[in-house]
């Protein structure tokens, strides 16, 4: 069984797409470890605020099969294949970690660079996996978060009404 982590983000109908993604992920992988939800400004473009969180899951699937399932859940939630990197989106599911794998194979990059560069990925990951160590640097996510430059941090923990029962 491999432990994986998925970064989830949405800024279009996020109160619909985030809960739908959690249901789909739970159906696909079983019980999830779910971080708090963070509201953050759009990065790289001007747009509505995002909700971001990270979930942990266990799977026996090959990493490419997991990535394919995530793409299908995105499509099921209105994501189009021609989505730009820096654009509004109904749902963004990124497999950021999968066991100790280190992969750089086209669209599949694990661990994702976003972990160390964006607070909206690192903070929720450090929340649910503080002692887990980055497979390349071998530094814990709690340590990475402690060292993260928070001087211009533009995110806050939120509890949408649908999340109060998660």
C-alpha cells in the first residue's frame, strides 16, 4: 500500500467542486486524511480567490493509474483539457507525492515543485503530514513550512458551511 498526497484547488463554484472531488476521491481510494481548507489569492493571474487543501490516501494502484483517475475527476467536474496553468478552474487535482517516488515524466512530476514554492500546497501538507520527509531533500514538511518565507502570505484558513461536517 502506497501513501499519496493530492493538492486540491478550485476558484469556480468551489463550494460545489471541492466537496464533489472529496466524495469522488473517497470513492476511489477510501478513507482520506483531509487538511483544513485555505483561501488564497490567485497566483499568476487575476481571478477569484481559491480554496486549497491537501488530502492523503492509500492505494495499491500504479502512479500513472492514480494520475489518470485524478484527471477523470477533474473532467467530471467541468475541467477542460485545454486549461492553462495560470487560469481560473473548476477543479485542480495534483498528485504531489506518491510514497518515496521521484518522477519527472512529462506531465507527471513527483514530488511536485509546488510543494516548496507555494504556501497553499505546503501549509496544508505540513498540517496533515508534518513529520513526513520530502523524498529528495529529506527535510520534513513541518520544517519546510517553518522555514517558508511568510512575509507576503496571502492565505487564511476557512471553514465553508459544507466543510463543518467533514
